[in-house]
C-alpha cells in the first residue's frame, strides 16, 4: 500500500512525497504506473519528492549538462563535414573517422569509474572536472590545425569531459523522481537534442563569416554558461550506501552486477549494444551523405545547397527532442521496457525503409525522402537515449544507479568502438 503526503516545499510550492511500506520485500515493490511485463522495480524505503522547485532545478541542471555534452555529441556531423572538406582535405575518411571514434569511446569509456564515484561522492566534483575538461578541450580545438591536435583536444579532452558530465546529470534526476522519472528524464534528455539543433545551425552561420577558430570559441563560451548551470543545480539527495564509511574502494567499478542471478542486467546490456551499433552512424554521416549524393564539391561546403546538410542534422535532433519527451511520458504509464521495445521497432522500420530505397531504387531517393527519414529516425531514436537509463534504474537500488548506468554504457560503448575503429 502507498501513501502520498502533501508537504509544503521550502520555496513555498507543493511537494509530493512518495512513501512505501517497509513490510513489503524490495523485489516485490513496483511503481503503479509501470507496465505489467516490465522487470521488477527495485526500491527501498526512500522517499522521492516527485516535483517541487528544488527537484525541477535539478532537472534544469541536468538539461544544461546534457546540452553541453550530448549536444556536442549530436553535432559531430557538422564537425566531420568541415574537417573532411576544409581543414583535413588530404586525409582519408577512415583516418578522419578515428577522431570521432575515439571521441565517442572517451565519452562513454570513463563511465565505469564515474558511476561508482557518483554513487559514493555525489555529482559536484565530477561535474566541475567534466566542465573543465570540456571547456579546455573545445577552446584547444579552436587552435588545432594538425591531425594529432584534433585527437588530443576534441577526442580525448572534450570526450572525457562529456563522460564526466553525463552520468552525474542523469543520476541526479533519478535521486528526485521515481514514479515520474520517465517524464523528468525525458525532459532532461531534450537538452542533448536542443544542443544538437542549435549548434549545427550556429556553426553553419558562423563558419563562413568568422572561420573555424572563432566559431569554435563562441561554442566554447556557450558551453561555459551551460556547464556553470549544471554545476550550480545538479545535486544528489540519497546518502551513499556506506554513509560516512565510504572509501575509495566504493568508487571502483563492480562487474558483479552482471551476475545478479536473473540475467536482467546482462540481457539489457546486450540489447543496448545492438541498439547502439546503429545509432551514431546516421547522426555522424547524414551531412556527408547528403553532400556526396548531391555531388557538391568540397569548396562549397558552407554555401548554397551545401548548407542544407547542416540543417538536416538540426532536423534530426529537433525531432529527437519531441521523441525523448513523448517516450518519457508514455513510459511512466505503459512501462519503460514496453515503450522502449515499441520505439525500437519503429526505429528499425525507418532505417530499413530508407536503406532499402537507396539500394533498390536510388533514382527515387529524393531530398524529400531524406528529410522524411531524418524526422522519423530522430523521433523514434530519441527514446533510445532517454529510456535506457530509466530501464537500468529498474534493475537496482537508487544508491547503485550510477554504477549500473555507467558500467553498462562503458561495456557496450567500448565493445562498439573497438569494432568500429577496427574497420576504419
């Protein structure tokens, strides 16, 4: 049985507290809004505000942190197109691909360490370190002219900084919401989509006028504002599992989470690995695909019809924003896993439909069809980003959320990037 007590928030607004009976075993407790076929929702006797000023400020902080990290991550297509045609025209596509392969690897590889550290220490120190790495990396990128400099500045520094921002941002939201976690996480994850819309359009406008260096520096100043907001507002409210006795050992990754006896964590990670194989490729290569299909020469990358390549990426990310919000809201009602499975089916349909049309009838593969694909793929793939952390949250107690989330993503990203780099 559940009771809902209405308590006044410190700022004067209403705050809804969720209280669970302690006499019911944790594995049997389920949030009433979850689908009947979802894995058990593991909880303990922790109350969740489910709203109020402080909780929504945490969502704002998470939104800003994800805009600064995933927003850049979702804009790699713009950087890839400019590097391959303007700054590194003599390098092969496979060589340039290493820049973005290492960047994606670094974005998720550090997660196995970041997650347990978040569970033990909270988000503040991690987000400060992530902000510094991101800002130093982006400003260093503006001075880069050689291939190795792009690797060090963008791939290593900016990628590592993004890793330090993503897990604390999502973990903080999970500390304040349970039954409404899907909605709150969906709103927070729209930050990555909004960044993916604004950054490509901004770069499209600035690069012809200001050039590479100052365009990237302006991006860096925007990231400075976003990172400052995330550091100010992201906070945890659940004490570490070991309380004041937390030691450095509690910050180490723990692969025993895959041996829980149910196979739920292992199967979920394996499924997410397959999902992730197909996600980054369209996000990275949509602009270059359009330029190649239209036969646009490299010296017109930023002008005329070539400018539409950047707008395609913005369309994809804009549609993804709506997909993340809608999927999060539906997940709280119909079940997190149920909603994710349905969205993955439609993601498969959109990718397979566009690929088959390109292979079987390339003469009919018009710009209109490409726009339709970017809209559909962006909308249905947005749920892949926003729902997977919530699904993982059902498999653990809240004190271990960062560990489960970060370890899962480290495993699947490391495996994917090893395979991807191997074929570049």
